[in-house]
């Protein structure tokens, strides 16, 4: 487990899902595509050999008495960075979440298009991953589906000035991550992995049921930078997927 967690923490700031470029290069097309990640570096072998990989297609989730996610996000400075795989918003002091007595600090959030998770086979135009870690380094991701609709005012400052070049950044003086969440926070839960190399496992996933709206122009602004940056869904391999009763 220590080896898995150390890999996950390294990826937290080194991968497109989670900011300096790892070596060798990986991507989503051609010889660098997800099907070849494990071939690119021995450290990426979990991408092929792992048994609890993410993302997944969420089907037939069993209703359960899951604990509520207690969001305790707070406003503060942030930095949006184009890391070569996505636009990632780093948050030095933005609060966190509590789930069933476990506390995780919010570290960053980033975007994928189309959504990596599917729900009953349905894909969404985009997905945001809010990445958290606890004091021991365990990771928890809250995924928010983004559907086309009204312009998202909470994302306006970011999407109106997305850093176009790899390595480019945008300073944000006062970002409140709680404004990016849906009103209802029921969720699906399963144990998975990072969705980018090194695909480290042991990640606690919470996929919110209610999507958040973004406008067509906001989706297109991101797709000008990253037309597709989603890993295909992975086999469940017998994993249980549960859903909250709300």
C-alpha cells in the first residue's frame, strides 16, 4: 500500500489528472494513447495490470446508507495551470471534505472532455475532478459531471482566460470552490485509481449524481485546448458500486 500511495502522491502534481510533465510523454492519441501507457515506462505498469482502475461505467449501483459528504470549501487564492494534459486549478488553502469521520484537504481540480465516468452508458460533455488527500496521503476524488446549458458564472473567470500554452498560468485572487458544486450532493461511490499514469490504485471515488451546467461556448473554449483528454472506461473486475439514498 505504501508503494501505491507514494505513486499516487507523485502523480498528484505530475500527471494530467492530477503539473510538471512526467517522462516519458503520455497522451490520448496514437502511440501515447491510454492503450499504450503501460508500455511507455515500467512505472506505468499498473495502467495495464491494475484490477481497480478508473474511470468506470456506473451501472446497477446498489443503494446504501452512505455518509454525506460534508463540504467545507472556502474562498482563497488559486492558480489555473495548463499542464499539457488539462487545465488544473491548484488550491493552496481551500478547505476540504469530511466523509464518515475521515478528513481530506482539497488540493486541486481539473477538467476532462468528454466525461471519463459514464452513468448507465451516458457520457457528458465534460467532467471536473476535485482531488483531495488526507494527512496520510490517501486520495479522494469528487467528480462533477458538466452538461451543456446555461453559462456557468462560477467558472467564468477561468474559462474566459484559459492558459492557451502548456506551462501557462492564470492567477485567481479569490476562488470559492463551493460555487462549482451542484445543489444536491447525492453520489455514487467505488474504489478506483488515478485516471492518468501511473494509474495508482487505492483512490476513493465519489461521483455526484446531479450535473452542473456549462455553456456551449465554455465547452468549446476548453476543447480548443484539449479536444479529447478522457481515458476509456475500465473493467469493474467484481467491484461493488454503491449509491447514496439521496
